C-alpha cells in the first residue's frame, strides 16, 4: 500500500482532519456569562439544595409516607407546628390521612424529579436519533420522520397524555411513557434543524470524502456539535415534564394515590382550602413553584449564554 506524497516536496501528504477546532475562549465566555448573573447562582443553589434534600429524604424525613401503619387518622388535618399523640412535631401540618406534610413533600419532590429527568432523558435520546437520521439521510426518511413529528405536535400535549394514560393506566412508569411519547418530537425537530446546518460545513464534507461510515459521522461529528440547543431545551423541558406530571396526578390519571406526588397532595387539599386547612395544598404548591422556577431560570440563563448573537 502506497502513501500519498506531495508533488513538490516528495514528503508524505497530511491527511485532513475532520474534527472542528475547539473554541476554548468561547467556552470561557459562556461560563463567564453564567457566573455574572446573580439570579443564576441563586437558582442553582436552590436547585442543588432541593436535589440534595430529595436524595437524603429517607434519612431526613420525619415520617415514611409509604408506611401506612405509621399513619394515624387522629392526626389528620393538624395545623403546622402541632404535635401528635406520640410527641412527634408536624412542622408543616398533616393531611386528611394524618400524613406528615414535610415528609410527603420531600418524597413528592423525589417523584417529580425522577419523572422529569426520566422523561427528558428518554425523549432526548429518541428525538436526537430520529432527528439525526432525518437530517443526514434526507429523502423519504426525512419526510416520514418529520410528518410524524408534525402529526404529534398538532395535538395538545395534555390531551394526548390524558388519552395515553386512560389506555395505559396509572403508575410512574406509565406517566414517563406518556411524557416521552408527547415530548420526543420537539427534540427531533431541534436536532434536525441544527444537524442540517452542521451537515453543510467543511468538516462533514471532509469526513464523507474520506469514506467514514454514516454512523461515525452522525455520532462522532454531528451529534457533539448539535448538543448545545438540546441541552438548553432539555433543561427547560424538565420543568415542563414536572408540571405535566403534577397536572395529570391532580386530575387523577397520573401516579397512584399511594404515591405522595405533589399533584396528588395539592388535589387532596383542594377541597379543604376554603375551610381554613390551607397548608395541605399551599405547601406542596410552593415546593412545586420553587422547583419549577429554579429550573426555568437556569434553563433561560443557559439559553442566553449559548446564544451566538451575544
């Protein structure tokens, strides 16, 4: 096998690289933008505190909401700061079943984060794969995938999720499946648009001329350079998935009633809201509000920092 030589020097010709240059100053500029916003720092602190609290919930929560034998109906609807008959203090009160609201909220946050992260990760994987296939192969593959995307996005998200859960039934895994079905199309559309822009660049043409396989080009060269918009959108979609799960649970088609979901906690206290037992709905609602707000602020700041026009 002969090695290609330069016509003028007789030295071996260099094989062109297909990896785009990494822009380290640009990366430092993005990190500087993130650190320069006080709201970003505060949101990250709140988000990390919520995640840390959720992770240690089994060791930190005063009561296990899953242990039905530990519940006492005589402790039902106690106001914040009340003590039970056995001397336990309910700092956020109890619900109608005598369940400690602080413990229920901590476990409810675990369910919300698990559902949100699980739905986003699975949706992003499916959407990115299909978006890459549509952008790289084009032709009937692109047409088929994008018409499917248009069909899914043509219906209201909550309506599709309600129909799916009415067929699948209640359960955390069923909620995640329903959210994946209604969310993957967004990632496919974003990935396809970004991949079409990258596919016209010289490093992709060089990789194709060198005979690299389509899978290598898509996953080693295209996908890493299209990941920025997906990361920003996925961060915001975590909040969207959490809100959808809480809404579905509030409507009675989400997680089972045995699970301390934030949506179920809000729904269980809704009927007592006007009777003065505000804490059953207000405290889970505030926990959901802080979680969604912190995720949205972080996602919004990521979008602004990665905006090439800034």
